[in-house]
C-alpha cells in the first residue's frame, strides 16, 4: 500500500497539478524501504503521469478555436517555436519543476512519437529519483 501511495504521488506530480513527490520518496527511503524498489515505483508513476500530459497535448489543438481554450494563441505559438528549436532533447529536462510538465504537454502538441517520448522522459524522471535517493542515503546516515 505504501508503494501505491508513492506511485500515486509521483503520477499526480507529473501531471499539470502543482504537486511534489520527492518528500514521499525521501520519507520512505528514511523508513528503510528498498531504494531500488522506491526509485522504480516513483519513476513508473512519474513517467505514466507525463504520458498523460503527452496524450492530452495530442488532442489539445482541436479545441484551440474555442473561447474557453486555456492557452492564448501567442503563448501556444511561443511554446511551439521553443519546442521546434530545442526539439525532443528538451524532454531530458522534463524532471525539472515548473518547466518539465509543460514540456511533456508540448511534446504531445508537437506530435512527438511515443516511441521517442517515453525513453527520453524515462531517463530524465528516473535520473532525478536516482540522484535524490543517492543523496538521501548518502547524507542521512
């Protein structure tokens, strides 16, 4: 059940909701749970959450002519230009707070293939959790 809570926290943190999963991972690491399992669970949840953003981005543009559409045309054009400029490699920054989640949404908008999206995001997300787990275990004991 504890692992399910970590998975859910990591999943929700990867969506556009303003949540964090790092505190849950650190607390569980300090409680003595196997680090490899916690990193795996957190990474899987976070990658799946980012994939939801990608999927939402894939369908988002069909609504851009609606009045309620949340992204102004200028902001959408800016995001598209930025993604075109930096391309798929920008997904390696998907682990970052504030910019990471919109990057995964932009990848969907820009029709980045899932076969390219998943490995790049998985490396970024798992890398962040690996570094956090290492730092926690290194400096906690």
